[in-house]
């Protein structure tokens, strides 16, 4: 059977989104805040993957509402690169379809994570160039990410663990004679002992950052799965000789990942083997 043009384009876009997200997970799992490139590349891949995953979900929903016709370019461009607009739109669709759990609202850590990704996609990814060109720019994305990572660390690390990290940092600085102040990852001068402690907190919670983005993806995955099922039912009803919507949910199996697996896994691109070219 020869696949339709729409089928192949959706499948290819799904592959792109899925692989970008996997690269983003792997980047977060191996990130180092003193190596800025690791943070930038992780954020680049996460913004690309999440935006495109949400856009193909929107496309499938539009097709269901319009006799399987795809939206025009203007309709898609109305979202721009805003993860927030897409997320809020799809949340409304999810709630209409009974997929009401797992979404996040303003003020939640996960929602603020989305804001960082949305701002990175639209403005802060150009922060370095804007600074070089003496242009106004948004907050340094490295500082935004550091603050988010510290929130994630404090959410998942117990007070006992935080105290142990602080004690280890003091012992390390005493042994290495690392006293005084230095520029911290938050963009301000801080005591060396605090910087050492913060680095350890971010190191041991990298997997929790991955889990946070997967928690954001989970309701999107369930919505995509439900919409694809409806689209396939319409294809059968219309007796189409060529399907127009692939099983997109099969490209995002990590949407079912457990917390334990998300936290411990370092290799993502080699673990989730995407299906072959459509």
C-alpha cells in the first residue's frame, strides 16, 4: 500500500519531534552547569521536540473536526513558537475529551518549566548574540535554568540530604582551601562553599529534571493517542484507500516512562529505537 502525502509528512514530523525530545532528555541527564553548551543544547532540543509534538497533535485534532482536512499555514503560524499557547490550547481539548488529569496550571513548577522553554524558543536563545550586539534581551537562559533546576532539587531532595550535601561541600572546600567568593551560576557572587553545594545538588537531580519534562508530556501523549484513534476510525468510516494519520503515539513510547526509569536513565536515544522510515 502506498501511503498518502499527509501520512508521510506527519510521520516524518513525528520522528523529528520524538528524536529531538530524546536528545533533550539525554542532554539533561548529562548536563553540567559549568559547561553552558550542555544546557543550551538540551533546551534547544526540548523546545523543538515539545513544540512539534504539540503541533502535530493540534493538526490531528483539526483533521478530526474538518473531515480529515489539514489546517493551512496561517492557522499553524498563529501559535508561533509559543509552547504556552499550544499547551493551553491542547489542555482545553484534553479536558473536553475527559483527559483532565496531569495538566499543570500557573504557579506550578511544571508550568514555570514550560514558560522557560517558551521564552527560550522565542527570545532567550538569542541572549548571547543580543548581549554582543548591545540589544535588550530577556533573562539569561542559563540563570533561568539554574533557578529552575534548584527548585527541582529542593522539591525532590529531603532536608536530610540537603544537610549532607552542605556538610560535604564544607569539608571539600576546607580540604581544597577553596575560600572566598566567586561568580555563581545564578549570576551573582557567592561563597565557594555554596557554589560547590549547588553543583552537587544539580548533579544528583539531573534525572529529576528529565522526569519533570516527562510529566509535562504525559497528558499530551494520552491526548495524541486518543485523537489518533478517532482519526483512524474516521478513515475506516470514509473507506479511505490511503490512511492519512499514522500511529503517532507509537513514536512517543517514553510518554509511558515511570518515575524510577526517568530518573536513573542516562541513555535515551539508543534505548528508544524509533520505527523505520515511513
